C-alpha cells in the first residue's frame, strides 16, 4: 500500500507498507530503504539513506569549461521519520536533509482514498469462463455502441421470458442499482466508464480507477442495493396509491434482485462487503465476532424458513473465514473499528429491509407476488 509520496530533491520519495509490518522506501523508483515484516506494524519509525548528486552544468557550459571541471559531487543524508497508526489510519511524517527539516505533514484515510498510486496494483486473474468473458468485455467496453447492443439483447431476452413491459421495467431496475454504484464512485472522485446491462447477468458499473481502501469497497458495493431498496419503497408507494399490481410485482422482484446481490459470495456486492469487513479485522476477537454475527444471521434465516438465504450466507461466511489469514497481503487500507461496526449494521439492515418488502407482498396470497419469497424458502 502506498502510504506517502512526496518530493525529495526533485524526485519522488515514496513509502509503501502493509499491516504485516514491512515497509519499503523508494527514491526515483529505486529502493533505498526497507524494514522487514514484524508484529510491531505501527508507531514511530525512521528510514535513512544517502544520495550523491553531481550538479548539472550551468546553461551554455560544456564539459570543457572550468565550471564543469570543478563541479563537486554533493552528498545528501536523507532521513524520513514517520508515526504510523492503522486504525483509524493516520501517518505523521518529517523529511530531513542533512539534519535540516524540509517538510512535514499528516495523511489520513481521506488522503488515501483520493490518491492515485504511482505503481498500479496488479491483480492476478484466475483463468475461468467468467474471467474470459470479463477480459473480452474489457476489450469492448470503450465502444459506446456496445452499451446499446447489450441493452437491446437484454431487452429481447427478458421480453421472451416475461413481457415487453416487464422487461423494460426490469432493465430500469438494473439501471437504478448500477447508478448507485456510479454515484458512490463519483463521490470518491473516481472516473467512471458508464453502465452496461448484460443479458441474464444483470448490470455492471465500470471505472478506470482502482480503489485504495476497504471503506471505498464497502460503500461502492452497498450503494447499488441501497438505491435498489429505495426504488422498491417508491414502487410500493405507487402501488398503494394506484392499486396497480404491476408496481407491486416490480417492487417485489426488484427487492429479490438486490437481495441476491447482497449474498456474501464473490463477485456479488455482498461478497465484497463482508470480505472487506472480515479482512479489516486485526484480532481473533474481531473474527469471532464477525463469524458469530454471520451464524446468528444464518440461524435466523433458517428459523424463518429462508433456506436459500441461509445456505449462501453459510458459504460466504466460510469463504471469509478461510481467507482471513491473507488480509495482511492486501494493498487496501482496512476499516477501523467504527467502520467495521457501521458497515456490518448497514449490511444487515439493508438485507432485513429487502426481506421485509418481500415478506409483505408474500402475505397477500397472490401466487406471483409470493414467488420471490418461495425462492428464498426453496
């Protein structure tokens, strides 16, 4: 993770580190100092190194001039002092050259969210059908006509399965969901590529920028279902006013779509949310609390007869627990304690609200309106 990037003698001085305790200091993209991983991963630390610089001859001077011949190599002793804290994140730094203070400052989570890393983080992709489709889609995503073609294909597919009117409404629901992701991306200052509607797979909101913090991952992921929840509530209100069952069915199925997106399995939104929470936990107590909360959710879902929801929550919980040990290898800034608690509550409240909407319509006794709840109970 890039912790700091400042100017030093006209070149970039970049400090990288991780929760595992290792730190690496680069000057002009050359490694000049490093600290190995250790249990002591925060607090005061200092990096020192020397730079030998030959002054550039003045304008118009050549190697044969007296000024060039008498140029002396200068040696600079560079010292970077830092006071690093992970939760909540902050790093105070001081840059000294030959014992003279050159600059000092402080960086917080907001600075990490807005930064563009000097060295982009490469994420190895597993070769799979989904990966191949994703690669092919990335090659085509720059062409605006692809959006129209995919939307048209989705409209045709859903019209064949349901009806033309319902297909348009369903695509509109996907658009609202993906727009929630887009709004969150723009909030963090990320450049967006737009929304793509993919037949039988839903929607996709794309950005050229990489996230830097777990909080960004949680917010961007959950805002899609949150916008979907608001849309279902609006459709319920329209149904109460007009009495038109079409709006009830749309509100119900829209709630199901967003609930499925919140299942704690990757690459769904819920998988990103719970994984970010789980990977931000630094102690065994936090992991136990996370797993215990998931177990309560699984037991509650099973008790209410929501077997579909309980089954996938179980899979997601196991996945997060198994990958918890790899959290120190991530380049993303973890959530602090407040962020972990707030994100967990936000997630479970959103899930509960979507289930409540489906439960409300299931009590009507209408076969179509009861279908989403039957899916959860299957």
